[in-house]
C-alpha cells in the first residue's frame, strides 16, 4: 500500500511531497550565510559537536549574490522552479530587529521566492522577534527551524547546549501559537544515549504537534570538543544498521502529517572522523527504504489516535 504523503515511494512524509503539493511546483531551499553568530558559541563555547561551519561559504558575498550562485545550477536542471530562501548558517534571529527585517525582506523581493526558512535557537527568540515573525508569516510561507538534539537534560548538559528543555518547549509553544510552521532538529547517537532515550525524544516532540522534523546522525568532525572527548574516552558510535533500526522506529512514533525534512547526516569528507558510513548518503537513504519495506513499517504506525 503506497504511503499517501510521498511522491517517491517512501514510507514517510517527504519534504518533496509537502512542497510540491502546497505550491504545485518543484521547490528548492537555497542555503544562505547571512553572517549571524551564535549566542551559545559566543558566550558558552558552543555545542561540543559544532564546528561553527554550517551553511555555504559565501559569507563575503551579498545575500542576493549567494542566492544567484546557488540557484543557477538548480534552475538549469529544473526550470520554472520556486525557491525558499534558507537562512541556515549561525543563529538567524540573533541580531537587532532592524537587521533581521532588512535581511529577510530583501529575499522576498527576488522573483519566485515563495518562502523563508529561518534556522535558530530557542534561546534567541525574544517576544519582539516572535511578534515580527508572526507578521512575516502573514506575508510569505515561513518556516522556523529550532535545534533541540535531545529531550534529556543530562544530554543537553553534556553537549553544552546552553539551554534546558523548558526553554525549548516554551519557544515551540510560542511559535505554534502564532501558527508558524515549526521544524525541529534532533541528533541520534549522542554520547551515552540508548535507543530508548532517542525514541523518547521523538515521542515527546510528537506531543508538541510540530510540523516538521530533521533527523541527524551524530558525526564527529575535526577540531571540535567532541573530537577531543572521543579521542580521550571513546564512546560508542552507532553502526549504519543500528541507525537504520533506530530511525525507522522513531518514524513509527511520529504522526504521519509531520514532514520529515531530513533523515540522515551530511558531513564533509575532509572534516569527518567518524562514522565513515555516513559519507555514502544515498546508500543510507536506500537502506532505510528497504528496511521499512522488509519490516512493513510506515510513519505513524505506533501513534495512538
């Protein structure tokens, strides 16, 4: 039986399905680096896994120039596409309101930009910024992405996350109160977490009625605190088989209407220490699909109505 929220024979709710059906067009996210810093990196040395290098490397260029560079190859392959300007690098609400207004609204003037995606942290959403995002949401399709990584307080402290679960939960409630499409990031394989702990995080998020989820596999990059931690006191890194088992179990506990925007990590080869199997991204994606078919698993199978 085909899953109703996919165009790709997947058994989970794909981003491609969501965007194509919402906008009746191929839609791409164009990754931007607006030069925002991170409050946790600035004040607390950052999360232990962070290399502070997310997003593209075009920070020296204007946002419009970045957009053009990223868009050109996509446009050649899929003409007449629509675009979402994706503020990915850094914490994209960590600036004065007038700075945010300038950067965000400039992108809405570009032809065929039908939305904004803003990656940020739960501790970088002031009441003033939340109200502005509410207004922005009335002008365009707005997505706000919030990193959680784990619901477990001892893990949040271990990874030096810089906020607690209550702070995250309050931010999600404020975004949902304003009817803003909200996506959460989690990481599987964080040090000393069990399969059951990772599934508990997903069950918790399902109760918050989030709109989308990005599932990452922990990867250890060079020149990060976690790399030093791993070298001095090695902890278990999930095998590909363990990861596939965990992520497919997690999907069963997620409402089928939640959009799965990412389902694996995507490290750079030159920076990666472990796990090496993550470099074969499409093999991981294909193996997830095969596992779900073999075990007759669909997103939402274990959600209680």
